């Protein structure tokens, strides 16, 4: 079997009427307990400081750009003419992922148990393709992902979640004409709400309550900003990926 994620399929089948399941990667396909967001936050902060900002300015800008754009790099590119590929090499590319992640047989079994006659499986990430592929390969599921939609740092005005253009790009890349056929799971509530607002059909917020993650350079308690109810605004909430067997029962064997 070809184990290379198809990040740019030449000609998606417009007649493929199966559902399509989009998985976020970071802090979704692996647990926030890996603390990769902490390591990434430190590297992004160091990048700001390396540009000549004080510690305080770096923290302020990091949070502001993450909050405003969904990705600190978007603000750096827009306001500071930063080379996104340089940023990627020094931040994502420098993460010791092989020391922080390991193969996940339970996740692999979950993906294997999705009925491929009913659904396709893609990944949808705000990272660059090199980081995404590293993660998928290390956790041992790369061969189960049909396609990858990522932030293309080689584009001058690349888009990212939760910008509507990024979701439209995902639909086009995957050859989807009916957004209601999209399933989507992400650890970031805003990203899930953005997809839902665009008519994506079966959206799930992955919320590992009790753990911590770093967003915009700030440590947050996961789930602190959301209701404790199971479902809000027709968005299901799960604390373990295995709960998808119940939430999306109709696409599992």
C-alpha cells in the first residue's frame, strides 16, 4: 500500500458521493498530554524575541496574532514580512517529535474501523505539510489518510483555520460539492464552529478536559471556555477519540 499522504490529488472524483471525514492533527490525533503545544509555544516566543522584540512584546504579539488570525504565523507574515518557511524550519521543524510521540495502535484501529464504502478520511491542519506528515508517520496512521489539506506556506497569502477560505479550499481539494457530507473533528472550538457555520454536517469538538495546552503562547485549561453540556449548537463534544464510534456510529463497521 502507498504510505504517502496525498496532499494534492490531481483530480478528485466529483462523482464520489461518500462522506468525507476531516481530522485535525495536532492535539487531536494525539493527546495534548504529549505537550507538543508547550514546546511549540516556546519556539514561537523565541522567534518573536529573535526578531528584536522584548519578552513582553513577544508575548503580547503572539497572543494577539493567534487570537486575530488563528495562527501566529499569519500575523507575522502580514505585519512583519516574515518568511513562513524560515519560521517553519525554526519552530515546527525543530520539534523533537520522535521523542514526544509514538505509534498509536488504538487510533489506527479506530481509523481502520471506518467503513471506506461510506466515508473517506482526510486530515485538515494549520501546519505545513512537512510537520503534518512527520506526525502522521510517527503515530503510525499515514497510510490510512487519503489526503491532506494544510497551510501552504509557499503561497504569499496562505489561509488557515478558522478562515472561511481555508474550508472552501479543503472542499475543492477533496472534490466535495455538498458540505453537509463533511464530518470534522478539531480540538479548537472556533475551528469547529467555523466549519459548522459553512454548512459542514457532522462537527465534533475534541475536548480533553483536565489537561492543559498552549494557545497563543498562554497555558490554558482545556475545556475552560466551553459548556459542560455534551452538545452545544449542534456540535458534539468528545473527550476521547474512541467516542466517535458512538457519535458517528453510521460510518463505522
